[in-house]
C-alpha cells in the first residue's frame, strides 16, 4: 500500500503495531512517528509510539511521546487513553529518577 502511494496515519499505525508485535520496536517507532506526523490528534498512535520507543530503549523519547499523547487525549476528551499514558509516563519518570535508563 505504501508503494502504491496510499500512505496514511491508520496504515502507519497498523504497520507500527505489527512491527512491535514482531519484536522490532525501532522499526515500529518509525512508522508510528510517521502516523502522528500525518495525524497529530491520533491518540492511539501516540500511546503506541510511547510503548515502541520505550521498548526500543529510548525512555526519554517515550516520555515525550506520552506527554504529547496526554495533551491530545485531554484536548479530545479521551480520558481512558490519557489515564493509561499518564501511568506509563509515571513509570518511565520513576525509572529515570532511579537511574534505570
């Protein structure tokens, strides 16, 4: 679909999700970064981007993605996604404070 010029946030989200499930967090993060570039209000993509970046060993980038996602979720009224990202962000903050990353 990408080769056919049918790029889009949903396609990139789906590719990122599949790469993450396959254990390629870095490649997943690349697709998810593209997803949020195409649709900055895509809350689920922000959440999965944070997860991929954390899995790729990039906790500070993951934290930044979660913070952006939380802001989007709050603006859109997506309370559940916002709460989930807040939990994930706090875990990263604690790990960073403890020198765990």
